[in-house]
């Protein structure tokens, strides 16, 4: 349990206010404190893993767009699991990027958050925005064209 602003350890305190920076917190409400410091490296790694998970289904969709339609030549017994795997990859990738963006928004809203390795953390946010933006943009283009 750590202060959301400065990272001070808030356990076993008499009053519900950070002695270091004065930020109030409520032990009953986990939203008012951090369970552990936000790791910049872990966030960046997650954003990259999410981006890579997007690549496989996108590559298949793009191959179809340019006429390399090898998927339709595959037997149904192979094609169905491949589609299901692609859907699972997309959902996993979206969950990862949404989580990175959610943490990013929380951190950016709070002015002095406690992030270990801040530069790598900030690198993870544009990756998530770009990947999610590209995916949603592609989706919208397909729906409205
Ligand atoms: Zn504090």
C-alpha cells in the first residue's frame, strides 16, 4: 500500500494522510492508493507484447486485402481454429493495451505519480495509443466503406 503521489509506504499509519506529501487516502478504497509501484519496464514490455499480438491477425487480414487469399485454400478444419486463435489474440492484445492506457491515464491525471523508470513507462503509452488507434481506424474503415 503506497501513496499514489509520492510512493511513500502507507502501512501501519495512524491517520489516513501521507506523512510525506499530505495526500489523503482511504484504506477501504484501493483506488486511493497503489498496491505496488507502477513499473515502467513492465508497462513497456506489455505494450510491445500487445502490439506483437495484433500483428498476426492484421497480417492475415492485409494479405486478404492485397489478394493473397491463402486462408480460403486451407481446409475448414484448419481455418476455423486459425480464426479462433486470431480472435483470441486480438482480444488479448486489446485487453493489454486498454490496461496500459488505463494506468497511463491514471498516472497522467495524478501530477506526481510514483512510477519506476518513468521514461520507459511513457514510451508504453504512445505504443498503446498507436496500436489501438490503428486497429479501431482499420475497423471503422471496413465498416463504413
Ligand atoms: Zn505521498
